[in-house]
């Protein structure tokens, strides 16, 4: 009789809390945890790569950091503050369960925080702690043992519990989608453009330089015109001056080809390449082999074409080395 009166007094002191209520089922606890935690973790998982990938002095970095902070705050408030104030988190309200003290009293935020930290033990024990309620008489996890808490069924369910869960899940999903879009536009797409630029230049860059430096006296003007179309407006006067010097000195056949090349650095619209070149210069009866090493800067034009913006000769044209004698030659 005395125990019945005490239980009734507790129920009056804590409206909506059933101190003698049945322990919450494992499925209800798992469902509530999934609703409270997983949407926030999903949003953070989408935001963190963006925070790490973008530069810190950009607006996208600040937006991502602010969004991650807001998501973390929402998860903390939902898991720690709301249960201490209202008795419910969003997930627990949907499943009509509540974290309480063994006597059925409401749990404060600091004990809830200690309980969340103690969940690390549930996880660190190869998730045995999370499964412990399946065979514990009062359905407690290791965290419940340490924090001296229990999870009970609680009726009636708060009004609009489903609506609040829908708002929470929808908001976190929207944040995750926005983070994915932001990551695509600020990280993936620029990196893809740079990779595509490198691939394009690895193929077209050597051909551009070969066409720019090669000419014959018979087609001198068309060759020069073609070379001028392959350079930027800023570099064209320098190229024209070099072409005029060739014209005044008396042009001779000049042919280059690239034997090896590498893209040193690249953005989506500019790049620098190193090229090892061989060629032939002079008339047919006096033709000589030459080699040269050049560093070439490229820029993408408004029409999307790659053009030479600068060319630096690192090793001036020199006669190609004579081939090594065949084994046994001269014997």
C-alpha cells in the first residue's frame, strides 16, 4: 500500500512519466537513436569533406563551417537539452520512450551528457553494450549502468511528434544535399576542369609548339600566319618581331618536333609545360639536326582554344649528338 502511494506521488510529481512503466524495447530505442543521430551525422558527413577541401579564405568554407556548427548544435540540443527540459528528444517522442532515473524522475542535461559519453563504451566493446538490453531484465546498455539511467515507455505521445521528426529529417537531408551541391560546384567540378585541361594540353600542347616554330621558305607567310594564330594577343608582337628577324636574315627550312613533354602546373584556363625538342634546320644539302629545351606558358582563349602566352628557351638549339658507333665498328 505504501509503495503504491509512493509510485502515485512520483507520477503526480512528473506528469507524463510512468515510474512503473515497462522498459522500452530494443527496437524502439534503436529507432529513436537513429532518428536523433543519423540525420545529423549524414549532414556532417556531407559537410566535412567540403570544409577540408576548399580554401579557408573562401565564402564556401565559411558557409560549410557555419552549417556544420548549426547541425552539431541541433543534435546536441535535441539529445541533451530538450530531454532535460521537456522530457523528450525528437526520436524518443516518436517512439513514446524517455530516459529517466531508476525512480522515474527526469534526467538532467549533465547526466544525459555523461550518458552520451558513456555510449563510447557501448561502441568500444564491439557494440556489445548496444545489444546488452536484449538480455538485461531492465533493458539497459552499459551507458545506462554507468549513468544510472533507464529508458521507459511513456504515454501519451507528445502532440505533433511525427511532424517534428519530419521537420528534423527534412532539414538535415536538405543540408546534406546542399553540401553535396556545394562540394560539386566548388571542389569536384574545378578539379575536374583542371584534370581535363592537363589531359588536353598533354596532347595538344606539343602540336601547338611544333606548328608555331616550324616553317619553310616556300610557305613562309602562311606558316607565320598560322604561328600567330596559335599565340595570345599579348605574346603576338614578340613572335612577329622574331619572324621579321628570320625574314631579314634569309629563311631556311626549320622543323621541330617534341620528343618528350610534361605539364608542370595547370589551372582550368592556364598551364605551364616543359618540352624537349628535336629538329632539322637548313637546306636539304646542308641540313643539320638540332635539339632544344623550352618552357611554354599556355592560356585558354575566350573561344576555348589553348594559345601560347610565353615561351622561354632553357637550352638553346644545338647540334644533335652524333649516334654512337656500332659495336665492332673500325676494327
